[in-house]
């Protein structure tokens, strides 16, 4: 059986895109492939930030848990996306929990070895900073949505975000369970289902199971901007 060299896969990861073959090989040499099972905790809030991860296959949930046990999903990551990268620069502990949502494979990059690499590769450092900047903008939007918008406005903003990252496609396939999406939007599954139904009746979307088609882009954008109800 032919084993795929790490650099052939790493070159397709947006974080490492455009790096020279020698740089990709160096990344492959310091990385460690790990199998994860559905439900497995990859790291917990407060664990030593010994390195960061890039998803090869599967999906990972990053979340916080309040003192009373309430869970708030912060991010959902899929293939090719990095997570747990903040401690790379700060040297702090992981600020949240990460859990595998399905069986998959992640690549682990030890902090010390990675820092040694980026000291000699400014392009890699700039790419990681760009990823962190985009992540910060997304966090800012999440905080604004949860604190200032009602559930319909949050859902509208999420659908527009998914449309953007999927190249402008007006048809969105929800690749996560609705209870997880509800947590991400700071609500409960029953409320999410009601809001989806109301959006459908008003002609903003057409919802059928996990498949959502945007019918009124301007109306959806207005709802996301005002953050109001239906």
C-alpha cells in the first residue's frame, strides 16, 4: 500500500498553501498524525497549549462550558482547518474545549518545533496571522450576534456567512445536526425549528431537512443587519 507523503496533503491546506516543497516537507517532519473517535475530547479548557492541530478528515467542535453546565459552541471546523493555534504565540493554555464530532484524523504540530520553523519562514508566520485575524473577526461577529440580535437575525447572519464561505452558492447543506447549530446560535433546537419554519413561510428560504435554499437574498440580508424577529 502506497503511503501518501505528508507534504502532498499539507500543500492543499489553506494555511500552508503556496509554501515551497522544502517547507512543506519540514512541516511534515514535525507533524504527528492522530486518529480521533466520535465524541473524543482532543483537549480541554486549561490544558497545556503544547501545539495546534489541522483537521485531515472529520469535524471538530470548539466550545466553552459555563459554571452551570451550559455549553456554548464557538467554532465548528472541517477538513483543512486549523484549531487550537492561539497558544502557539501566547504560550498559554488552551482557552476552550475541542471535541471530535465524528471519527477522523487530525495532524498535531508541536509548538516548539513549529516556532522554530516560522522563525526561518516569514511567509508561514504571515499566513498563520491571517488565519488568526479572520478568526478574530468571526468571534467579534459571534459576540455581536449573541448579545444584540434575536434568533432570526442570528440565523440569517449564519446562513449568509455559510453562503460566503461556500463561494456564493444559494443552496446550503447543513452538515451539522440542528441541535449543534442551535447551540452555536445560542438557542434551543425547538426555537431554531420554529424560526426556520417562519423564514420558509415568509419566502426568505426554502427548507427541506438539512438542505436550505436562499430565495430572498435582500430580505435575508436585511434581517441579519437589523437583528430583529420575524
